[in-house]
C-alpha cells in the first residue's frame, strides 16, 4: 500500500495518523511520527486519546498543544494491552522502531481481529525481524493484514547505505574548511546526521532554538549552538534556503 499518511484499520476502531474526530466516534488514535503529512487535521482542539512513543508524546504536546492527559506514551519494544470499546474486547499493541526519524514507530496489533502489522513510514533494518513477538508472528505466517509503506519500493530506487552517505557528507565538508556550510533539513529528522557531522569534524553546528530543545531531549552531546558566531555549519529548514538567503551569506 502506497501512501501511509493515515488510515482507519478496516474492521476495527483503530486508526493510525488519522485525525478527523467527532464525539460519537470511538476511534483509538495512534501516532507513528511527527512529520507534517502524518499530522494533517491534528489541532489543539483534538479531544481523543493519542497512543504513541514517549518522544512523540513529548513533541505532540509541545508542537500541537494537545492536553497532556490525552497523550498516552507507550514504551517502544514492549507490548501494551488496550480496550476496544466497539468490539468490547482487549487487544495488544507492540511498538517497534521504524528507523525513520526520532520517535517513529511501527505498530503490531493483535486481538480478535487477528494480527495486523502497520509499518507507517519506515526504513528497513533486518534487526526488526528479530524482535521476539514480531518474529513469532512472521515465522508462523500469522500476519492477517499488512499495511506496508512502499514509497521507494521500485527497482530504480537504489540508495547507498546510510553510513556511506554520511561519510560522503563529512568528506565533502572537510574539503572546504574555510567555507560557510548550509544544511537543509525538515522540521524533524536528520538529527543523527547532524550529530555525526559535529563529532567527526569537532566543530559546533548551528541550529534553531527549537531544534536544540529536541537535541537536548535526545540527550546528544554538547556539539550544537544557537550562536551564529560559534559555527560555520548552519542548519536551516528547507523552505528557508532560497536565492535571497544564499546571497546574504
């Protein structure tokens, strides 16, 4: 299935990254991650419970001003038992690291409806198949329904390993030690890349105050700054990098 921006799981009252809500609906809302295309229609007035990872829980309250009592943080790698009112039965949900951006998770739902695996946006890592709960379901061919992100599942999409891309970026910056470097990123994502660049080059990296709060929450090393005078490597959001900005450098 292409387009993992939000779905109601057929035959259940479970939905992932789906934020249309009315008082007469009894949906159980799950949040996979905080990229903008997965939070469409999510507003501070949302009054349903949101089940998600601890990082997502912290950030959704910060960015969307969701009432804290409505955000339920579930530990990643563990199974949690919840109650589905529409079927009057319990089910379990296991959160698995999606290897996509901070906080991103996949969901394995298990209940009267069978075993439903919902990947959301993810980057494949063989290690995820070693998780005992998921491994048991797969080994026994018990996945009743699979919601699979296939955004880049095409033969022409051949990407090098993350490690090689990272080394190429570091090598490129190293070749220009006197140059001002601008790195474009989205509002969330690439934090690990920025950390690796700073550590490899032993230089501070300039970030916004909001991104610095995210990096501090992730407990990264003290290699970031919000003072432009302390760094030649500046991180900007994609939309900020234009011809006018570049002329000012």
